[in-house]
C-alpha cells in the first residue's frame, strides 16, 4: 500500500508539473498570436484547435503504446517532447512556427491517457474514482498557479539578446519567458519520472513484439463504438468536452464585453475556478464516491453543470438583485458577487461528471486495455475540443454572448440522459 501511495504521489506530481507549464501559456496565447502579422481572432481559434486536433490523434496512440511497452517510458518521452515544443514556441518568428510548436505540444499532451492508465494499474477498482479525482486536482492546480505565473513572466519590456547569444532574427519577446518556463517544467517532470517513477505494468517481451497484430487507432475507435459498455461513455465524453471547451474559450470575451474585465481580472477568475476544481476533485470526490456509486454521481454532475451554464449568461440579471458589498470588501461589487456565485457551480458539476465518467471507463475495461481505453476517451475529448471553440466562437459573433452558454447547456441534456441510463 505504501509503494502504491508513493507511486501515485509521484505521478500526480509529474502531471501537475506538466499542466502547470500548459497553464502558463493560457493567458499569453491570444496576445502572442496577435503580435505576428495576420494574427487575427480566427487564427487564434485555429491555433487552439491545432493543439486539440493533435491531442486527438496522439492520445489513443500513446495509450496503446503504454499498454504495449509500459507507462513510464511513454510518460517520460512525451514530457521531453513537450519541453522541445514549448522551447520552439518561445523562439517562434512566424505564425507557422507557432502552429508547429503548438501541434507538437498537443501530441505530447496526449500522455494523460498513460497517466490515467498508471493510476488504474496501482489502484483497486473500488478506489479509482477517488484516485482519478486527485489526478483531476493535479490538473486543476496547474490552472490555479499557471495563468498567474504566465501573467507575471510576460512583463512589458522586451527581453534583449545578450552578447549575441541569440541570433538577431530570433525574436526573444515578453512572451518567450513564459514559454521557456513551460519547457523547463516539462523537462523537470521528465526528470522526476526518470528518477523516481516506477513502472506500474510488467510487459512480456512477446507482448511488446506483437505490435503488428494490434488494430489501428481508427480500428480501436470503431471497436469501442461497437462496445455496448464504452459507446455511451465515449459519446458522453465527446459532448461534454465539446460544450465545456467552447464555453471555456468564450468565457474571457464574455467577462470582458459584459463586465469590462481586463486580462488580469479574467486571470483571477480563472484562478478562482481552478481553486474550486482542486477542492472538488481533490477533497469532495473521495467522500462522495465512498457514499454513492459513479453511476449515480454522473447524472448529478451533468445536472449541476447544466444549471451552471444556464446561470452564466444570467449573471448580469442576478447582479441587479444582489447588494454592493464594496463598503465591506473593497473589490466585491454586485457584478463580481454574481460571477463568483455562478462560477462556484460550474467546477462542481464538471468535476463530478468527468471523474465519474473516467471511473466508469476504467471499471468497464479489461486491465490490459486500460491505456487504450483512456486514450480513446481522451482522443474523443480532444476531437470535441477541436470543434467546440470554433462553433461557440461563431455563435458568440453572430448571436451575442448568451448563445454559446445556452447551447452548451442544451448539449448537456443528452449527456444527462446517457448518464442516467448507464
């Protein structure tokens, strides 16, 4: 048990370092893209989609490779690849370089399927929901600290090349330092995994050599779609990721256009959401799964998330009925109070729903196919995140700020139906 807890602590730490680096990039991505000629909002959307598209292609492959060769080498190599990607991102001198680096980072970001499979390897089935909740907390912590670190590192002054160490053609800007910090964190995660992370799965030589008998990734997806157990779970992952990713991308324009928030104010709201996500997935999920099954928690999470998405565009109306508390707390006006109340609901629903679905995937999959199963679910989520922001952004432009949030809520209704019938 002690070795299992130690292994879990290490893999949680590795995931945290990886996602901390990803979180650092979040607040600078739109501004970095706009610093290049042709860096329009449409290009920003395409750049975000390139990460998810590559993650979709890579997650099933990395999960399958972890089944074949072990979790540890896949985790180590993908983290090292992430370090290369973020370094290139910081040194970019054209939009195509940003796309190249972002695509490589997305491919390496598919390693979450191997991390989830690692957790399943070392955790008994009845305790996996709580363990996956802690893994989600590590993910959330990256978004608690990452955006703030990125905002601090992207200071206004341009970093000059020192003593000709960097060619003049390579722009070392205020966006480079956050990128290099993300690369350093990925490299640190790889070093921790090499030094301390034990392999969780013993792979026989003949099993590793028998790669040619395995179906292709498209074949695996079709096989999963034919599975009565996995098909509804894959559908729920896809729809949830489509709705939530689009809403997440449109959140910052929403608070800027409706409430007048700046980038720093938006980053603080994201930090608030991240803190709540950590508390929900790291503290609340464990006791909930001890009392209720994942099959009961999944529809409850879908219902709570739906309420939150409906409530978000209604926040301006809610603010009109709330008191202005700036006399007691200088910054807490009615607008902020309304946002904090509504935003407090969303991480609860999203955390409970995602952890419950992840636990159900694990318990309905054979032990030797955990990596492949998680790769498929992560791939389905990544595919949804490729299209969700584009669709939601178009709705925001055409019909106003309410449209993406209301569509997200409508899309969650079939998820509620699916979860209730699992």
